[in-house]
């Protein structure tokens, strides 16, 4: 199967799950996770009409995307990996959405850099929640989420529109997706970025508005 065929198959699958599942969102955005993928493979997806992409590193995105944007100006680029404070300025110029806001220090840096820049691309933010409470993983703890949300929403520059998570790798993801859904409802946040190649179907059934799919689209990363 070509990348384009896989894109069509995944989209059809998501549409079917949306019809079947009472909790599924009306609109589910497929984020093509293009980290470690070639420009050729990415271009194939762009030619097939895909416009929403995800990268997990600022440096790699800076090398790949400015050129592609010249040719395809309506690209929507999501930063799905953790962001260091010293890369905030670059990230605000490169990405449309930053999904992994996970600490007050990062919010402060975003506010500070936003006030200095006159052309900010990024206007949309998600908070990453460490949903399985794993020490090695990024994301704010569930206990500290209300505090971080309050810090974000004090500032118009960092208004949060959703939550993002990566559940523990060795467990069934459904309870973690259900928990993220509940947290988003509690805080009246409309967007939920959850689900990757291995579990996007479960995530779609449980209300994901954004699924982040790499391997199932592109094949294994090099
Ligand atoms: C790499 C990555 C993905 C995509 O993973 P696949 O299993 O290849 O679909 C999704 N989300 C995040 C945060 C990632 O780092």
C-alpha cells in the first residue's frame, strides 16, 4: 500500500468509528506525524491533500518545514514533543499549535517571547497531561493541572484549547483516554489530542478530536 492509500484507509476507518461511537467527536483531525520521515514521503501526503502535520523536535521542524510552507501555504504544523524554554521563540514562529505545554515556566517564556515578536504563527495551545503518572514522561500531573490551566488562562497569549496525552505503553489505553476526556469536560476544554498508530481507533471511539499518526501512515521511521 502507498502512503496515499494508507491515508485514505485511515480516514475511512476514522469516519466509520465516528458513526458507530456515541462519544466520538464530530470532527477528528488527523495529524500526520512526520518526524524522521523524508521530504519525499511528506510531499506525497501533501499532494494527496493532507495539510496537518506533527513534529516532535523544533530543530528538525526548522530544517524541513519553511521550504514546504512556501509551496503549500495552508499547512498546519503541530509541535507534539516537549519544548525547552530556550527554543520557545523559534517554536512560536514555526508551529501553528504547541501541544505539549506542561509547566508554568514554559507558559511564562511563551508570554514573554510573544510580547517581543510581531509575527507569531502559534496561537493555539494544548496542555500535555502525564496521564499515567510516569516519571520518565512529559506532561503535567493531574493534581497540578488546574494550577497550570489557571496560569495559562491569565494571559491571552496562552489560552488553552485542549489536552494532550500519551498513555503508558504497556497497558490498555482506554481508561487513560477516558480519564483525559473527563478532565477536558471538567475544565470545559473542547479539544483532545490522543491516539497514535496503535491506539487511534480506541481514542476516536472515546472522543479524540486530534489523532497523531506516524508509523501507520508512513511506515517505520528510519
Ligand atoms: C511519534 C509520536 C507519535 C506518532 O507515533 P506512531 O506510533 O508512529 O503513530 C504521536 N505522538 C507523539 C507525542 C509522538 O512523539
